[in-house]
């Protein structure tokens, strides 16, 4: 849980480095697999945090190739290439799937390593995506129809599939999801790194107060966890409480009406 929240303010986190080491080991173990003339290609991916980890792993493998390429160029007295594909082991990664996985910090999205793999990233999000729209990606996602409400769509079992086995596509994010994305992005843009870290720690404490060990259990027991989350939110500073209130406003009224009212009453009491 804490690492999940830390992903909003730091990169890498331990699981991302672990994913990189694992993917790197797969490339090593499958080199010239079964004495084949060429090493086989691989596809990597995951859902939610796993999707982010897959992108990070591919990016770091590419970064390793980039450093090796630049080192060779330097030895030969050549200028390193500034754009385009990066030769090396990363070329064996044919596709990178991120199913409603959050993006990366902006500085990493603009890196050469990320740009080199961007065309191979296949990002898929439900039409009311919240988790998958966090942070930056520069990848236009495929929107999928889902039969759950708001953040409950994060659970992949609600995603709709056609008879041919493809995801049933939606044209764009719902209005509520777009509002949440703009709210969170706007908050990140206007606060300092120190404020972000303080708010993330407070938000972690709020969700941990619900008593569930992961997001799936919390979402599945939303009606039970919401009152506990609201009670814990009363102990945060005003700026963090305002962010939570703005996000809850965009969640369907049946789930958020009481929470927003409680937070508004708290603010009036502080005033």
C-alpha cells in the first residue's frame, strides 16, 4: 500500500527495480533458446501497478542498451545518436501491455529510453479510469467499456469483451473520469515536491484506516470503507482535504455524497 502511494512522488520504487531485474533475467535465460539462431522476442505486461512495472522494466532495459551504445560510440570517437530506436536487447521486447496502469513522472516520459519504447506500449483503460490516468504517459490509450461504476471499473473483471475476444471499445473517458484526472493533474502542477510527499503520506494514512490490505478489497467493500476514510480525512491539513473533496465530487453521488458533505462541514468548522 505505502509503495503504491509513493509511486506518485518518487521513481523508482523497489517493485519497479524488481520488475526490471526479472525482465532482464528472462532475456538472459531465453537467449538463443533451444539453440535457435535468433533469440526469441518476448511480451511483458500487467494490470494496475503491474502495468507500470512492465513499462519501467522495458525502459530500464532500453536505458542499459543506450548506455552501452553511447559507450561504444565514445570509444570510436563518434557522436551518440539523439533519437530513433536503440539497438540492443530491448529490441526483443515486442509489446508492453499496461492495463489501467499509472504512468511515469514527466521527466522519465521525456527520456530517450521511454521515447524509444513508446510505440510498443499498448495501454488499455476502462472508460471511467482513475488509476490508469495518474501521472504521465504520452500514450493514447484504448478505452474499454465496463459494467461497473467509476473506480470500481479498475477491476478487470468488469471490462467488456466481444464475441471475437477483443475488448469492447469506448470512444473516450466519461465526463467524471476526465474531471478527476484534471483535478489531480492540476493539484500536482500547483504544489511543491515537499507538499506532494506530505499529502501522499496523509492520503496513505486515510486509506490505510479503512483496514484493507489492498485496493481490490477496499473497492469491493466501498460502503464499509468510505465512512472510515471520511473519519480519517478529518485529521489532514486543509489543502489535502480539499483535494480529496474535489476527487470525491466526481465519483457517483451514491458513493460520495455523504463524504463530500462531511468534508465540507469540517472545512466550515475550521473556518
